[in-house]
C-alpha cells in the first residue's frame, strides 16, 4: 500500500508496532540507563585531577558494563546478512488449496521482513564470496508469524539434517588455523563433497553462477523442501515455493566477485540499502508448484528428497503474489541481527512433509536462538513479535518483557475459567491426520539413492558459457586443496556427471579421469539457465569518467538515456572539485570498475596521468568482465585495437544504445584472453 503523497509505503501493522519501540533522541539530554540526567560524559571520576579512577563512578561503570557486553554470538551459519522490511501482496487467491490467510484473498497485503545471507563466512566477511545465499522471510500475519526460511538454490547438499554439523564443519574455516574465511575452496569442503555423493546436484548449483549473485535484488529464491498446503476442508497438496526477481537472475563473474570482496565487502547490502532509499524497491514474483497428493509419485522424483527439484517444465509455476521490499531497518542489530527465523513458525493452512532435512531443521532453529539471543523470550524482541496477540501460560525466563497478570499460569484451570482456552475453530491449526507406520529405522528409502541424475540434468541445462564457469570454478577451488587424493576423489565423483567437465578439471590439476559410463540426461530444464531469465537495465549502475568539465554536457545526455531505462550513473573526474555544473561523485582514485555494470570514459588527449591510468584499467577490467564499455574521445586509443571492435564496446555513433547494451548484462560472445 502506498501513501499517495510521496509514494512511500504506508505504515502497516508491523511498522505501527515497531514504532512503539523506537527511540528518537534529537534535542534530548543524555541520561543513565535509569533515566538520571548526566552532566559529564567525558571524564571518569578520579581522586584528584591526576589521580586514580574511583570505584564509585557508577556512570562510567554502567557505560562500560554495557559496552563490554554488547556483542552476542553470531549465527553458527548465515552469520553475515542484510535485510529489509516489505510487503507481500497476494495476486491470486489460493483458497482452493490453502486456508493460509496470506494466500487466500486477492489483493491482501501482509507485512514481512527478509534477511539474505551467505552461509559460511563470519559476520565480518564479504558479500560476494562463492556461496549459497539464505533467503529468509518472516510474514507477520493476523494468525501468527509465518517464517519461510529458504535459499537462493532449490536443493541442498545433504538429505538428512543429522549430517548438517559435519557438512558445516567441513565448509567453514578449518579448525586448526581458522582458514579460509568465507570460502569453500579448501580441503575439508572438497573431502566432504567427494565422500558424500548426495552433494553432487547442489555442488553444481554452488559452483555455477548462482554462487556469485550480482545483487540481492537479482537472486531467485526457493523454499527448497516440499511443503504442504491444507485447505479449509483439510485437504492437502504438496507445494514448492519459488521467488522470481523482477530484475531477472544475474551473477557476477568470478574475477570480479573476488575483487569486489576487497573493494567493497558490503556490495550486496549497500546495493539493497541504496535501491530502497532511492525508491527502486526490489521485487519478486512469488509462485508455487502445486502437486496433488495423488500425484506424489507421478514424476519419478521423490518429493521428500531435498537434493532433487521438480523441473518447472514438468510442473509449471503458478504465480500467486509479489514481494516488494520498501523499508530499510532503522537499526541493524535490533532488526537484522535479532530477527529469529524458524521453519516451525507456521500458520493454519501450512504444513510440513517428511523430508528428513526439513524435519531435523524443525529442531535446530529454536535451539540455536537460545545461545544467540540468550533465552526463550526471543519472540518478544520487537522484530520477532507477532502482530497477532499472544496468550499462553509460558512465563519468566531471561529478559521477559510482558507482565502477565493474575494468579493462574497453567492449563487446565478452574480459577480463570480455563483461559486462555484452546481454540475450537475448525479453521485453526490441526496436524494433518497422516497415517504413519513402519519399524524404527536408520535407513533411507531407495528413492534417495540416485545422486547423479539431477546433477547431470542441471549441468546439461546450462549454456556453454555457464558450463565453462562451472569447470573454472571447480578447477579454482580444487587447486586450493593441498591433498592430491581429495582432488582425485573429486574428479572421480564429477566423472559421474560429465566427462568433459571431469577432463577439464583433471587436465588442470594433473588428475586421472576414471572410465565412468555417464548417464544420459533424462530431461533438461531450460528454466535453470540464467540465459533464459529477464534482462533489463533497471537496477544497473554505470560509471562515467570525464577528464575535464568540457564533457559535462555529453555526460548529462548519457545520464538521461540511462535514467529513462532505470539505470543509475555516477560521475568521476580527476578531483571532485573539477565539476562545473555536474555533481562529481568520486575523485578518480576512489571508485573501481568492478563496482559498476558499465564504464564510459570521455577524455581529451592530455588528461591527468592518474586519470589516464585509472580509466585505462577500468575499461580493461570491465572489458574482461564482459561489461558494456564506451571509450570516447581520446580514450579509444588507450585500448588495444581489436577490443574496440568487440560486442558491447560502444563508440560515439552507437552510444545511444547504451541502456540496451547494459540490459544484456554481459557480452559473452566477446573474445577474452584468459
Ligand atoms: Fe539453516 N540454519 N539449517 N538451512 N538456515 C540456520 O538458524 C539448519 C538449511 C537457512 O537469516 C540456523 O537462526 C539445519 C536449508 C537460512 O537468520 C540454524 C539444517 C535451508 C538461515 C540452522 C539447515 C536453510 C539458516 C543458524 C539441516 C534452505 C538464516 C542461525 C537440517 C531451505 C536465517 C539460525 C537468518 C540458519 C540449521 C539447512 C536456510 C543453526 C540443522 C536446507 C536462510 O538453526
């Protein structure tokens, strides 16, 4: 819902609730935590002007005590993250399939908070590392919070959560020296991979371009597991959630991603923050694949196996809503850090399946909040509070906020007329009456045994460019492994996926390719290739470098062309004071080519030497990252001749096409010398 005056989102129920907790101190006097006004905050209390500090200094003591304890444990996985508030709007009523209040009425809006997060790195690591990204949503519905805690890849590395601690120990820093930070390029990760072949499909995703997204706003999201929807008649359907970014799904290239990690480790969070501040609200279409219970076995793919997906071409996605992120948090710690997701936070109309990964997750997420947020009352923290009222007999514990009145705190009771009482409304949540039988066992169904078919499908659904990126990524990562056996074991494993892939890696790393009969792909899924996504110049950013102010007019023209297509432009000159009419964003030694989707240079013959060096580097870097570039004026002579004839290299005659060229994302048909 938008406010007509300034097109800013109107305050929804969650924002109204959060507002009550906000502190604004403009014009206020400094106080202690107990509200006493403070008259001196810069000098501790000492015995004499040059004497020792006194124990009596209660103000210093309180201030330091609070500071000493202001850190909480970071998340054991997904430690680094960024988030925003937004709205989910239902665009197609799904009442027939679910009684979930958020999906049952066209036009219904539900407030939500989303957090995005690489998995392996520490809180202070970088955004553009190769990794899976968390895609977690908390919907604040009138019937309670609904958390959908997904990823930007639709499958997972393991089939059973009992292996999660092993997998995470393998991927995170090695325990003896705490390296490498935020990277899977090391022995223990690849040892785990090559000893656990169920990882094969997810490995293909992680080593593909999906592992290095261009932007939070250009990431596809997935619920991963098969869930259930339950309608008012108690009928169940299997569903899989999909979130399609309106800007398309796009990625960085590996060299660029690594350089960004140094130039701007906050690249993704900054981009999300800036796009919301500018009113370019990130959007996703929300869709589901619906599978009637009777069709559970129709596709030959076990719906309970989280290493498998159902190709969109087999079961099409029905678009049921849209997400718009339209408000940045006011306080990172209070909101993004303290938000506590849990797949078990559900509402009537949603239910689980027996996917063993999902079942085990249901234990972990509550448990982990105890050490992270210090006790069982974390749902009282403002960001976690439901907008639905909460009444129960749970009491006390660390940091309890509510003051529950009265004598009675148990169920059943006579003294309070048995309140709060159980609901007898048919609509409210009841576990699906599912028949379960069997012997207690630590065995898994044979339908979980096929580890390679979908890895083969994924690899073969990629374009040649994407396949090459997977080959390069695996070679790069394995090259960082010290153990020759781990490298060979991995080649042995990927030989089951594609011979050419295994050969490429083996040749680079001096391994042998075993003779494996690779299965033919049973099907391919064009929807998996990012070549088949949406392309637009929206959300992109160009850097225009001017050697002097005589080019300002030309720069304005380009900015106009770009702005019309929703593409931002920043200006750089030798010094920021060089601008005449135009605001200069950067002195030329501050920005970097890798932070932009396109580089335009306008220069005369004798520019400032630093400008010439930087602009040449920027053009060459952008060229080798397949980006649209426009070397204009004398800068055309700073590039090797052959490059200026390559696709996506504009000159003064083709400059009007700049937005169209940027919208292509990358010019993969360019010859790049590697
Ligand atoms: Fe998580 N996961 N996970 N995970 N996960 C956590 O919970 C866990 C898995 C995901 O922004 C932790 O609050 C187990 C799959 C996201 O705060 C922890 C297993 C998927 C986030 C945990 C999995 C996810 C987490 C750490 C295997 C995609 C970040 C902090 C059974 C469907 C949420 C926390 C945020 C976080 C456990 C596998 C997504 C330890 C045991 C599969 C997006 O509870």
